[in-house]
C-alpha cells in the first residue's frame, strides 16, 4: 500500500492498512515516536507506543484520524522524555 492510498478514508482497516498507517506515522514523526503500532478493539483503534511529549502523542492521534475513518477508542501511548526530572 502506498501513501497515496492513505489519503482516502476507509471504513474498516485491515492489517495491511494498519501497517501502512503505522509506517507513515513513524516516518512523519521520525525519532519522536518509538514502537508505534495500532490495534483494533471494540470496532475502533487503540494507539500503542512511546511518544517524546504529549504534543507528539496528540500528533500521532491526529495523523491516524486523518488516514483512517475509524474511531479511536484509546490512546495508550506512553509519554517519556530523555531528560530526567528532578524530585524536590
């Protein structure tokens, strides 16, 4: 599946479409997401993986919504930072 075919919304995503969207999101967000993947659950999508920030987590969700016409039932991406937080 090419990225051109991602432009039109789909009703039900099959495994090939999910893989194509996963690859496109990872490509667009580059090193800001890791282990990104999509699961189907309850006639919707669940986002999994790690994001550099809450903004990147939202960007990933927006990209998925742009490509797939399926509800997102959960965004379970973990937010992590390479900078340690000080505990005071």
